[in-house]
């Protein structure tokens, strides 16, 4: 680990812990409930976060597609809950890609992090490092949505436990 990756590792580890705890105790039926016709359900958001983590690993050279692309990527049409993998499958995929991301962060050098982003993100820092910070924040944004939904369904926030 180097000085440029250590803040990224800390941020991704925090998000990893929160993702696990925010989905704890949620069954697939609850995960498929929408608050109204303009909101996403937990199944979509969880799959989207997993796909985002693939995006982070791919910035570091992984070169693998999320199994939830197409159904959970940005702009995807929201499907009926039965079309989504169950939460345990999403959590399994989350742990697998997270382990790989942490391995990649441990071996990534500063030169790689300072390369220009291959895709555009709304960030001032247009290096891979900036893209990784953006995606870590993106994950946290969606964790906040999951916490809101948990509380809407009468479940405690993982932060309050």
C-alpha cells in the first residue's frame, strides 16, 4: 500500500462494511418494494453498487464485467423484482469483487493512479485516482439510499445499531 492508495482503501473498506450491514435482515420481498413509481427498489440499488465496484476494479485493470450489468447499470429500465438475483447472490458477488479490488489497490503504484481516466466522470481530478475517489463516493451515495429505504421499512439504520 502506498500513500495514494491508503485513503482509497480506507474509503472502500468503510463502504464494504456498510453495504453488508445495510442489507442485513432484509428479505428479497422487502428488497423488491418500491416506495412509489419514481423510486428504485433495494434489489436494483444493491446490484448497481456491485456493478460500480466492478467499475473501480476495472479502472485498475481487472477487465471483467459485472454479472448485473444490463439490469443494474445506470439508465437501465427498472424491472420487476423477480428479474433480479436474490440478495445473498448479490452479497456473494460483492465480496468477490471487493476482495479483488483490495488486491489491486495493494499492488497499484502511483504512476497507474496518475494516468488519465479512460472515461469521463464529473470530477475535477481526471486521473484514475480521481475516478476511484468519485466511484467510492458514488457507492456511499447509494448506501445512503439503502439506509433511507431500510428506515422507511421500519428497520434500524446500521449506523444507529
